[in-house]
C-alpha cells in the first residue's frame, strides 16, 4: 500500500490504486488481502476521476483559493485561461472569485485596483464591448471548455499585470500509480464516496455504516470550507429615515392601530 506521510507536516499522499482498493474493501467488494483485478481497477479509476471532477464543481468542496498574477496582452480580448492558454494554468478555473488591476507594477509600491467580476447579463447588456483603455475596470469570465475566456473591459491597450483569485481544485487521478496529495479530511471523503459509488457496479448496497462515515466526512470538509455568512443590519442597526417611532401595524388584527 503506497500511502506516505511527510516528516514535516504529516500531509497524506495516496495512489489512486490504493484509494480504489480501500473503497472496494469498505464497500464489501474485496476481502482482507485481496486485490482488484486489472479490469476492475481500470473501471474504478474512471469512477474515481468522475467523482473528483464532480467535487471540483462544488464550491463548498474547494478547500482553498489561489491568487495568481498574469500579464494582459495589449489590445487582446478575450484572454484564454487553462492548459497552454494565454494564462497558462493546469485546469481552466470553474470560477474567478475576484480580480485586480495592478498599478505601479515593477515598483516597490504596486497597488491593486479592484476589478468588478460581472455575469452573463452584464456582458450581454454591454453595448460597447470593444472599448479600449489603459485601465481595466470590469471582468466577464466565461468558463468555456477546454479553455476559459476572460473578457477584461475596457480591453487593455497596454501590457499590464492582473491578479486573479481562483478556485484551487483537487488534483485529478491521471493513472493508477501517480500519488495524489490530500489536505485534512479529503482522504476519508474520497474513499467513502467512491465506495458508495462503486456499490451498484458490483451488485452491492451501501450499508448504513458506510453512509454514516461518508456523511461525517462531508460535514468535516464542508465545515472547514464553508465561509460564515456576513450579516448586516439596515443603517447599522438604527431605523431608516421615515421609519422611526413606534410601529403602527398590529399583526394580530392585520390592521393599523
């Protein structure tokens, strides 16, 4: 079994083969000391890849975001982002959380100027998509496949860096023997989720114990990843203008006093 812990931070690294074998044992498909056959391992690898792909599309399963700096090309739109794109990253991001246009780059005092990340409706309603400027104020991101398209607006007419905040996805299983690194909580989540997924393929039914383990693993991961809501009150808790004094509506009668 190829499960390695580093001496410095106890991070876990597991091969997809061992994830599959552990999942098959948890599902009651394999017994103690048994190994999956080559065809079984190949089929289960696809199931594992599909599972990780699904988890990467769920915001609450994203354990971190990354801030990366890219250089805008002058008079170029859109900028592609993904493997071998204009912004070369291993996976095209599912979503760009925030963006900033960096002023005074190359100096000791660079300044991040926020760029508003816009949606489909804003881009559709924008009447002058080809407008150019030396400063970018807005960004519409279209998560196309295989490369995403980042429409910076106005189109920048100079070479200038931007900083993007993007989801940091789980590493995908390339083959059966290339180790995958996990942060805390994901090892059990992946194994138990895969075990439940494999049950129908092998004529098994997920036991209540297995489902319970998976639910606990989900709660552990979601509890770490889900940001607390920001709660605000109108006027910092003070009544708004025109709404001061005693309310005159009686909810018992449905009438004003």
